[in-house]
C-alpha cells in the first residue's frame, strides 16, 4: 500500500478509527464495513476495527444493501 508511505501508519490508523466510529454512529453500515477493511489492512489487531467488525452482522449489512437497491 503506497499511500501508507505518504501518511504515517499511526496517523492513518487514528483517522480511520475516527471515520469508522462516525460512520457507525450515522448508521452508514456499508461505509463503516469498507473502512474497517482498510483499517484492518493497516493493523490487523486494531481493537476498534475488531469491535465494530463484530457489531456489523450479516443481516444488518443485508438490510443496508437492500436500501441502496
């Protein structure tokens, strides 16, 4: 991931954590899911990413996808 070289991994991780929290609070679960994937690429043991990944159930994501279709 080349963009990680531009931004330090610590700053990128903090920014992604903040955006994940905001997306979940806004009930934008698909965006939250995509941000979690990127967050876990930067640090696979990130506690925020793992916490919200557990909260996003498949049925919740399916409902959100149905709203967009």
